[in-house]
C-alpha cells in the first residue's frame, strides 16, 4: 500500500500514481489483490456492526499489515474490545477479507503471484491468501469454537479509473470438545470507479464501490451430531467508498442481503456496516 505522491515529474509517473491502488488499499469487505510496499506497515482500525432480526452486535477490530516485499504481505487481525451486545446466534461469516469470524484472532499472508501490466496504468493480477485463527471465546451460538484455517484466491483488473476483482475462499474450523463450527465456502466480487476529478494531483483519491459476498456455511457439529438449525446460504450486496490522502485512508460500506436460505430456525441478517481508519507508515 504505497503512499500517495503529490509531486509528479512526468506523465509516466502520473500514470503510476494513478494506478497506486494496485499496490494500495482494497474494498471494505471483499477479497482484492493489493499488497503493501516493500518494508511498509499499515494500521486498519475498524468499527463494525452486524444486525439480524433479533439483535445487533458492535465490534472494534485492528489489522496490522507488513510488506515483506511488494508482492508478499503479512497481517495480524485482533479484537480491540469484546463484542458489544453479542448476537445469540452469530452468522458463520468473515467480517472482512483479512479478518476471521466473531471473536477470532487471525494471522495471514498474502502473495501476489501474478501481475501483467499490459498497458500504462493497467494490469491484471492475482493474489493468494492463507491464514489461521484462534478464538477468544469458548462457545459461539451454543457451539464449541476451535481454531480455523482460511485459504482464498482473488484475481482482477486495475487501472487509473476502473477496478474489478473476483475471489473465492474456504474457512475450516477444527473440533473443540466434541463440537465443530461448520466450514465456510464463500465467493466475493467488487467493482470500483475513480471519478476523473479525483485522478488529478493534489486532490484526495476517492473511489466508489459495489461489493458482493456469497456465503455457503455448512452445518455445525454439536456432540458429534449435525445441528439442523445451522447451514444454508446467503448473498449480500452493497455500496462502499474509499478516500486516500497522503498516509491516511478512510473507508465505509454496508452490505444488505438479497438472498437468504438458512436451514432450521436461524435468524436472518438485516445488514452489516464497516467503518475503517487506515494509516500507512
């Protein structure tokens, strides 16, 4: 995630600065290809809410990132405080591409293994994500919580004005005291546009997104038996916005369900919201 440059000394550098998002910051919720610059750190401080038909949960989280190289990044995500007003039956979901479920502490690595710059300021690229998490709670929705592994891949197109990513992932929870949270296969997609006004030097770098997540949580296992009140699928879609200026970034977005089909008597989700303050150093 390279800092914005306001001193542009040639058209070539202008094109490079305009495409800095390729090595900058991604969408609010979904998988994306950007990685940090070599030797750079980032801090993402997040305020999140998730509301279903019964309850609302509020969470504060932190993600610390480090660019080992310009194509390889390490991340560490953790709660800043306990979940406020916990949901009785939290959904099997990832609240952010670099973040595990409710109450998880997660370490991950990103490797941008492919990048094809086919024109000035335009390229296709692909990134792999591998992470592992530990829970901070013993039980979640009445089910014992164990560690988990998450693997995902994402590919996309980036330019000075348009961006698009599509990705897929799989999170697996290990057994804890005879229980096991269901696996989570998921798909994500995001499209972004950068208006011409914000491509000019000295102005804030602002992009607007449409993001989408499809989740297919499998059934939990309780005392060795599948829980009929778990599992199903849902698709969420919503807008988000990203603003970058120097070493600072602000992003905010919301997702709303457009399709839900849960097994048993599980509360349906109403919406989720994320506000993030980012600092690069």
